């Protein structure tokens, strides 16, 4: 079974229906292709008029300000294969670094600052804004058919976290830049 987690901040509520449909379509396409799949949706709840299929779990907002919330997010990331965030706008996306800390490759859009975090075939992959649901699904299906390739990508994602996408490395880089002045 492919298990994924996705996030959506409350800032996208204005366009939530379109975003929600995109997530649902990708997950539904995998399900209909015979691929067992589960998508854990974190961040906000879908509109009440949208029917939720059983392979999509909605968790709503989970606060990282308390131990219970931190443990729930940690468990969702530990039990997933991917982070799926087809953003339409993003400056950086700390969630990608957080996912890589758990060895989760990220599937996302090539937009804004995302490409400074997600490096194709190193810690995930970025798709064009015009990428169809089929493009995402084909990538997932092909990668999971070659589990050794998936494992290599997952290990590489974790390595990116250890060497580049963590606060200790970021602080060291800032200190080095300041000292160079």
C-alpha cells in the first residue's frame, strides 16, 4: 500500500475546493488503477458537501504546540511513503524539510522557492503546474514497482535532511556568511 501525507494550511481555504479535488483525483486515480493507497490530509477540513472516500483520512489542523499534536504528526510521517503537496504558490515550505527528516520523498510543484528545497530525484520530485493527475500517478506507480529505487530515494531524502535541510546546518551557514563580511 502506498501511504501518503499531505498538508494544507488554512491560508488556502479560499481555494480549498479546487485543491481538495486535486488531492482526491490523484488518490482516486491510484485507487482505481488497483494500487492500494491511503492519503492522510492534515491542515484543515474539507467542505462538508464533499464526500470523503474511505482511503482518504482527514485529520484537520494538528497543533505542534503540544506533545499530543507532535506525536500525531510524527506517527503520520513515520507511517507514510511520501509527502504530497502540489502547491500553487510557496516561498520555501518547511514541511518538505520535515518530511525529509523522516526519509519521506516529496512530490510537489515546481513553483516559487520549492526547487531550493526539493531537488528532483534526490529528495523528491517537482512537477510543472500544468502536470495532470496522471503524471503524478504514473510517477508513483512506477517508483513503487521498483521498491529498491524508492528506498534509494527515501534514504537520499533523509541524507538531504541530515546535510542540508536542518536548523543546525542553516545556522552554521548564516554564521559563516556573517563572519565573511
